């Protein structure tokens, strides 16, 4: 089955400072329910529309608000939507909503001020595998991280698969979804957060870095590593020694090693 992707590029609405709260549903279906969800700015990972759907007023309004909020829209075969529908009354429209609300970066910083330990954030640069994201969330919670930062685009969001892979950690670790990772790193640096990137191009081993300060750990995508702009923005790049035949570790494994090195040094 061919799926045509179309990403709507206009600016999203401004993010909201609010604590995370779980959503009870993973799919919203039907034209009016989806319209109300997108109008209200509910976190939506993806909108699915039937390829043959018309452009009458309700669909037009859905697309307008999706464009304004920066929501990904995919046009798919109507049978695909029918298979996902639990009510049989999707009217050719489904919204894949986050299993939990996202927070913004300022919320993470504000909550960190109320804790008595050093700031520790995890920045994920384009992780696409839900199992990897779930594993990172699980480790981040166990290591006492203050939050995880992911990009809005070209990366997995808080899906049901991520929730399952996190073994429940998604309910406890706040996740900020940002428009631009390099700009977010710059914002962290402006408030005194040192950013350490993990990449094969690092100039020293990860155990040689000093984690006894407020830090954010930047971890790259599967098979790609950190993007050029993210590497340029990091204060320091470290590497994990590889003595075997493969060239890199799974992103969640790499993240776990470095997070617990930070825990070790801080203890």
C-alpha cells in the first residue's frame, strides 16, 4: 500500500507551560471530534485522511488548524483507516494523539529549579524507533534525569509503542517536544546548562568528561549519529570506545552508559 506524506510547514501555535497529564485514548476518529481536538491544540502525532476525502468546510478547517499547529498529515487508503477505526464511523479522518501531553523547554527548566540535585537532561536528535525512545525514557527516569527533549519533526513521538517500551516511565519523566534542537541547546547554554554530545567523532572518551555540573546529553539517531548542526552547537563531543566489529551502539544503550557515568561521578 502506498502512503503519500505531506508535512504542513506553517508555524505552530506557541507551546504551553503545563505539567504532563496522561491521555486516555490513542486515536480520535470522526470529522468533528478531530476538528475540536486540533482546534484545542491537543498534542497530535499525526493526522490520517482518506486519499479521496473532499475539501468541504470541516476538512478545510481541520487542515487549517493542522497547518497552524504544525501537525503532520498523511493521506492514506480508506481501507487503512477502516482497519484502525474502533467505531466504524471514522468518516475518513483519524488523529493519532500522544499517550501523554508534552511540556515545553521552559517547564523543564522551571521544575528543575525546585529539585535539589544537578540538572540532567537528555536530548534526542531524531530518534525514529519507538523502542529506542521508550528505553531511553526508562533509563532517564531510573537515572534521575530532569527531562527528555525531542524534535517535533522527523522523530518518533509519545506513541503507545513508546509507552509500552518505557515500562511505565513515560508517566514520570517529562518530555519536551521542540521545533529546533540546535536552538534549544543554545537556550540551555544561555541558562548555564553544559551540553555534551555522544558521537563517534568525539575527541575524548565519555568517562573523561566532567558531569558534576548542570548538563544535557545529546544522543543521535539510529545509524546517523548527531546531525552536523547539533554537533556544532554542543560544548563538548565525547565518544564510546568500540572494540568489536560493529561501528556504533544502539542509541538507548549509548544513552544508558553516559547517563550512568553522570550518576557515578555525581555520587
